[in-house]
């Protein structure tokens, strides 16, 4: 898979081309807008002095994604903060029309994803939102491919279990 942003010749071009996508990725990993902005900013600060070297290796997005995931995991470990999720009975019931159903389903899916740990949530986002292979996920997370597969498998198992326990 060819990652986007690899054609940028300068750090400024890379930031201009990829900043919105990086913000979206960080938000999906952190599920908090301020934490996402901080993670992207920290990742770009770390990239700036190494941009030419990282670009020469051809893995700029992988480097930045890994930095964002690492920042998210580090922040979670420091604070052990978990995002409170409403009780399933408090979630809004599905609306009658199709569009509202889709929005409610997506919202419920993300509420479930919020219950995952940062490594599992990052692996699911990388797999199903970014479309990365398990080898690419392993590279971003800095782990073995088998561990990346395990993160995704365990996350999906946990999500399925939660849905079966309360299918509302």
C-alpha cells in the first residue's frame, strides 16, 4: 500500500497535504478532540527535524501514525483515564428514517469502540478506517504482526460480546 503524503518534498508541503487526515486519524484513536490535536502536534514536532530522513525511507505516514498512537497510549497510561460511556439503556433509540438509523448505528459503534484500550482501538481504526494490512498495522504500532492480529481479534471479540449481551 502506498501511503499518501510521500510525494511532499518539504515538511511544510507534507503538513499542508496531510494535516486534516492526521487530525481525523488521531481523533479516531483518542476519541477526544483536544487529545487528538495534541497528539498530531507532538507527532509533527517529532517529525520536523527528521523529515528528510523519514521521507527518504518512504514511510512518512507510518512514522506519524506510530507517533500518534504512541502519544495516545502514553497519555492513557499516565492518566489511566477512561472515557465514560452511557449505559446501553440510556442510548437514544434508533430513529424511523434510514439516515438517522445510520447515524445512530455509527454513534453506537463508536461508543462501543471507546470501551477498547488504546492499542486495540488503534488497531481497529488502522484496519477498518485506514485499510491497512496486519503487517502495516504492526509497523505503525511497533509490534509483531501476530500481536497486531491479536489486537484486532480481541477487540472484535469484545465488541461482539458487548453487542450480544445487550443488542439494543
